[in-house]
């Protein structure tokens, strides 16, 4: 399983669990799910269900964004200024 790691300015950390490259061993959890940890004051670590099929992840100061394989975008966390609408 490949892991793509990232971090935000607020110290939130992400791991995007991707399927293995061709010829690699079978993944235990390579379903495109996101694992997030760190300062979770407004739910920016609480990835909404279904937490699968993500191909990219990014985070703002108090919100997080995930890009799904079908092109849709999922936003969660702080929404004081409509950033998750």
C-alpha cells in the first residue's frame, strides 16, 4: 500500500491510503481512504462517510478538502465563511 502524506499550516496531518503500484503486494487498506490527525477543534479530522475513493487531500486552517476519483469534492471542518458549502 502506498501512503501519501501531507500537513497543513495548523499542524493537521493527513495520510491518503492508495492502492499499491502495479506488481506490488496487495494492500490491507488501499481504498483511497483518508486518515487525519492533529488539532481537531472544529472537526477538520472527521472525514465524512463514505471515506473511500479519494485521490487527493488538502487542508486549510480549520477545514479539509478531498478530491474523489469521480471528480467530486468533499469538504469538512470549520464553515464560518462558507468554505465547506
